[in-house]
C-alpha cells in the first residue's frame, strides 16, 4: 500500500514528515528511490533548518540528483494537498492501488477532475515542474565531503546554540550533515560536523573566514579547523 503524505508545504505537514524521517534515511527504502523524488518534487522550496530531519534528507536527495540521479523504483508514495509535478518525478503507486484508481475513473467519467484547480495551484504546479526540469539539466559539478572541528571559547559556551549558529549558515551548494560533540579537556567540548559542498560554488576557507568566525556566530565560535577534505566526484 502506498504511503500518503498531506500538505507537505505547511508547518503541520512538514512536522509530520520530519517525525517520519527521524528514524529513516529515505522515504520507503534503504536506498534513494523515485518515492524520494516524488516528495522532493512536491516541496515548493528547501525546508528550513527547524525541520532537522527533513532538511538533512532534502539536501541529500538534492545532492544525488545533481551528481548521479535516483534510479530506485520505491514502493509507491502519494502526496496530497500539493499541486502535481512532472510525470518523470512521480513514483508509481503499487499495482493494486493503480487498478483501484482506474476503476474509480471509470465511474467518474463525467466528473471534471480539474475544474476546481485554482489559478494559484496551476501556477505553483508549473513553477515546480520547471524547477525539477531545471535541476535535472544542471551541469554536473565536482563535490567534496568535509569534516570540520568547530571550537568554542570556553566551557561555558552553549554548544547547542553554537551548532544552531553554524547550521544557520546557508549558501548555494552547501549541505550540512551529521555532527557530534567531542571532549577536548577541562570540561570543554568541540563540535565535529560533516558538510558537503559543490566545489564550483563554495570555498571552505571563505566559509570559515567570512561566515563561521565573524559576527554574530563568533559569539560562540572561537575557531574552525578542517579535519578531513575528500573529493566525492569530478
């Protein structure tokens, strides 16, 4: 049976999707599939950092679409309360559901299914379709995976606020990943955080010097060090 999500562009819908992804890496499988692309395409924009799990998942799927695409078939997913996206981006529901839908269509031949669609919904559908199409045609660019050490001023620094401040930095081609606190000594902990970047769009040195160690973030961050830097693709 297909999984159904409702109003994924509303705060309530995003919260439910965020809760759903709390213990999952993907929508229906152990690898990225067309189900992920279906939900990705239904979102009108990148979710805010407030929805941590959705944001993590969205950035990962976005990166996969840029690098290699998504080929898994998935199990079938339905997104209701959102305008339709391009046919290529919609995962096919299970056969049973498709047959049921076909039977309903036979009974409702005289019903204008598109009669109640507003101009705003049509415009939103066109914009989402254009965005998905544009994303698919973007030139493939090299990507890198980076591990950063982010050090606080002292043991009284609020590490939760420090991480929130770091993740608040948003740039095209920058995707924050997993993180953990590592003890340094004398009660002080540092934040180790993963990030991936599109090489043509983001310079890690500029990110550190111009974003992470200047006001207002330097209220919490004393310094940043690159621990590991690996190329993901050319």
